[in-house]
């Protein structure tokens, strides 16, 4: 309130002088603090709060990760990570006779715990069961591995109990057995050029079944250790969609025209260490791009909206959507049926020469 009152008393020239002085002081500080990691830390401790939310969110994420180790739930981050690690060991060339000793007991115990939870995802259990079966069939014998095998055998997954008797194994397979798409490069190129950021939509509801259908193939995007540390929060009521869109920057003038908006949310509770704190942005973005292409193939248009890392806006969208502190917005995606009369920016892309750098061994 005091700042606003003082601002009203100042002339435009006085404001420019003050802003200029503050900017010069800040640049001087940045020049000094950027020379040393300790000074850099002090800068963001004393003069800037830009990373305060990330620091707290990462620590809370670590706590929630360790809590998740005690409760199986519908899905287990630890089980997903370790089963994928086993998959990579199984496909290694040449495959070592003994591998995964360091975490196989942890994996077997986690599988047993999850198999006892009636709410646990049966597809996840089948994937774990099939991969563990393959692992124990190819790995050598050590006391650690033999003990883990004994633990695993106590919780056999029965495919017939879950109607998986006619399903193929959810374990690693050969490339030659892959399903080959009939989509040509030219067809894929056409889809890529067709997908453009659309900001003007018809006043039509977006069916949730189409969103689910698109998510069904978008989640096939690669994800580190197959964690999929993200979710898509759908706001399909136009009034709420506008409120969510207004939380971001750059939506002025078209937010009231958005029939549905999706908030792509990363979950920091999927990681036990700070080193992986940026993976939510990588994995979620990979899936988000596939989601927008899927929408295009279903007759829907979309527009990705950049998310600014600003505390006030993080609080606002978290309150609107009921997000926990460890759930961080990655981006927003407006989606709907494009208005044929709406215009689309041309958005010329950079030349390949500016995007591709080939590095060769010069030694």
C-alpha cells in the first residue's frame, strides 16, 4: 500500500530515475555475485526470492518420496524406477551374468508390498511381475539374488486373476518384434505443419473422452526411469478455464475465448535427490508435445502457454486447482475446436544451420 501511495506522488521522470538507479545497482550486484558460487547463493538469499519456492518444493518432494516408500498406493515410484532399471540390465549388450545386486532385494520387497495392496494398478504389477520373471531367469546366482528370488516367489502374480491370460508379456522385447507404423515421413511432416498455436476457438465443449484418448498415447513419450512424474489437470468449464489462463502471462485478450485449458503439472515427490529436480520439466514437456499432436489428429487445436515462475501466480493457480506444494505447473495448454475465421501467427522458424551443430573428433 505504501509503495502504491508513493508511486502516485512521483512524476514519470522521477519514476524513470529511480527505476534506472535500481537497475544499475542490481546489475552491479549481479556482476559481483556471478563470479563466485557463495556470492551467487547470497544474492538469491538476500536480494532475490525467485528460487525460494523451488528450494522448499524440492525438500518437501524428497520428504513425500520417502513417505511413499511406506505406503504402496495405486502406483509406486520406487517400483517403477527399479523395474525400468532391471529392464535396462536385461537388454544390455553384452549382458552381465550378475547385475542389479545393489537394488534387487529392495525391488522384490517393494513388489511384494504392492501386490498386497488391493488398490494397486494391476497393469503396473503385471509389468513388474513379467520383468522380474525375465530377470531371475537370466541372472546368475549369488546369495543376495537368491534371497530376493525367494522373496519374489511369495507374491506370484496370477495373470488369470486379472484377465491377462491372452496378453503378451510386459517385459523387454526385440526391436524386430515392434509394431511398425504405416505413417510416412511426409504424413508426419503434414501433421507437424498442421499443428499451430490456435488462440481462437468455437464455443463448443471439449469431450473428456477425447482428452483421455489423447493422453492415452501422449503418455507413451519417454520418461526418465519410466516414472511419468506429471499429470494433466483439466479445466473444461469456460469460466474456470479463463481464471486458470489468467494466472499465466501472455493470455490477455484471448483467455475469455478458451473453452478448456489443461495445466501440465510436475510432481517433485517422484525423486529422492535434488539432482533430478528438473526432470519434471523434461518429462512433462515431452508428453505435452505428443498430447498436442494427438489433439490435432482428433480434430482439436491447441496452444501451449508459457508458465512464469512467479510466486504470486504459483499461489493463485495452486489455490484454484488444489495443487500441493510439490506439484509445480510446467505449462498450460488451451484446447478446443478452432474457429475457422480465427487467424494464426506465421511464426517463421530458424534455419537448420542455426539449430544443428555437428561436432567431430578433432584429436
